[in-house]
C-alpha cells in the first residue's frame, strides 16, 4: 500500500486519481496485515485497489467526474465496494472518469483529462487518451498506481479503455453485478466490472464484485462461479463466431491483422471458427445514442441543487435555482445528452425515436440469441483504433461516438464482453481483442481470454 501511495504521488501528472484516501488505505492495510498474521483474511486480503469515482463510498467524496456533485460524501457504501472490503481489498482512492461516465476519452471530466502512460514510439510528446469513461481506472492499472480497479461499462467504458492501455477489462452480463450505490447513467445498460493487469486478476476481482443483491431488483439470483478455476482449461471444440459486420470502413489494417491473428490463436487452441452475420450491427450506435441519453436525461433529473452537491450562489426563485445550478454544474457533453434524451422522449418524437430504438434493440438481442445458438463465443476487435491524441476528437462528438462501434452491442443485448491485450500497432501502442459470450457464461469467456492473453 505504501509503495502504491508513493507511486501515485510521483505520477500526479497522469491525473488518474480525483481523491487519494491515504490514511484510510494505511488503516485498511494494517487491519489486513493483522488478519494475515493470524492466517485469516479474504481472497483479496491487503490488495490495494482504485475505485472509479462513480461508486458511492461512505464518507469519501464521490464526484462522478462532475462539478454538480461538489462536496458530495455519501452516507452509504455501494454494494460492489462493500463486497471488495469484505474480501480484504484496500481502498487507495477514487479514480478520475468522464463526467457521469459519458465519453470515450476521459476528456469530459470536470477534474481534467487523464493521460495514458503509453506513448507513440515516434510521437514526440503527444499525450494520448487512456480511453473512457473509465480512463482513471485504465491508466492507473497500466501505470501500476493500483493493483486493480473497479470500472463501469454502459457502452464500452470498461473494454475500450482496457484496449487502449494494455489492460484486461471485463463487462459482465447485465444483472451479474449489483448497481446499488453506483451513480446511474443509463440504468438498462450500466454494468460494473474490473480493469486488471491480467486475466487472472480480473477473474478474482469479478468474483468479489459479483452476486445477487436484494437492493438492486435487476441483479440476478444465481450462484457466482469461481472464474479463476476455469483458467487454463481446454478450449477444444469450442465454436468461435466471427461476425463480418465488424469489419468497418476505415479500420486500420493493423486491427484487421490483429483480428486475423486472434482467429489463428483460437484455431491453435482447438476451436472451430464459424463465420457469422449480425446485420443489425449497423444500427447499434444510433440505437445506443438514443436509449442511453433518454435514460440519462431521466436519471440526471435528480441533480437540482437540493439533494446533492452544488447549489448556484445566485438565483431569484426555486425554478431559477434549478436552472442556474444545472447550467453551472453540468459540462457540455452532459448537457448535450440531456438535450438529446429529453428530445427523443418528448411527445410527438417518442414513437419515432425512443420507441423505434427499443424495437431495434430487441432485434439486436434476438440476432445475438440466434448467433449464440451456433457458437460459444464471438471474437472481434475491442476498438476501431489505438489510443488517440488528447484533443483530437473533442470538437466532433460523432467521431468520438464512433469509437464505441464494437462495444455498444453487448450493452444493448445485456451480454458479457471483455477486452484482452493482443498486440501493438506500428507506433508500439497496445491493441485489444474482444470476446462476447452468452448471458451468464462468463466462465467460457474467461477461458477464451486466458488463451488469448
Ligand atoms: N462512450 C460511451 C458513451 O459516451 C460509453 C460510455 C460508458 O460506457 N459509460 O456513452
């Protein structure tokens, strides 16, 4: 814990942490030491962890990367973090992230962008994004500023940052991990999971994070398997689907090559490769960017200057207090999402946008169900590019949204998906491959990730 705290101090320029809870970390580490000395302790006893600042932590500032949550110290602990502390985890602090988890580059954070510890070999001094929205989580794991981190994924925010930083990111099946005490972005898509240094660590982390929680009615009452136990098991006979629609225009040939390489590795492991077609894929991004903002506009209605954090200093009546607080407290991307969300939900547009998007979402789900009647796993690239330069896409939201093209489908269908480091581009930047699995079949996914690692 001391070693990590020292590294965090030295790596301040990466801006990975919003809050460092050094005293708490040392106290927790001491308690772990005492347990370990007695031969006791949980499965992650004494392991120093970073927590995405979207998880409520009792008495510890929780910002969601937003100005509007200024000074918000929850009176309660999220289920995920309680389970991590139950199992012996040590909290190093809270990790930077895009505001309310909206973004793919960590540049929408009120607390400033995070810097990817990876750099282009000949890129001079260009600082790169660690991905988003879990950019603090990916950068801190990659730079060894924590042993592992929690993250959340609404449209790719665990897998894309993992891909851009050479780390492992696992988004479990919707319902596998409790959302209780996690600041809501889009409730039907949000799911928490780990970002870790390798597949084994991710398996251990997920076991601690997962499980039924009566406080989240969408969490599912199923036993949590021992994900670590399946690592190294044979993949012989598994069918791996390769969807042709994930070959998108303008994808660098290095990513094509990496994908082909991944297919070869799976063959070598004894898998059968099956070409599949998921024609609804082209609608996934438009559907996501209707459903996610719609739910966000509703979830974000609670930030009114009364219940949490910031309240504008100057206002005339209660309506102007709401308006001034929200005008001051939300950043541009969050405002853009609220505008899109309220528009697609408004009378007259609801049927044309929101309802239609829900219908297409159902068809995307059906298409995956059909594909998974023929294959055990689906293999794709995790992201259409390696880490890009900070500021490169901030003026063009659509360019930024296109980065989620391979990841949003899993959220729309509720499927488990994960990114594993698989190679490097010409600049020496890491690239990830993604595996998607059947609902609640994270075990097969972990087996596959271990083979690709
Ligand atoms: N980049 C996507 C968005 O901005 C996904 C974010 C996420 O998964 N939290 O909505």
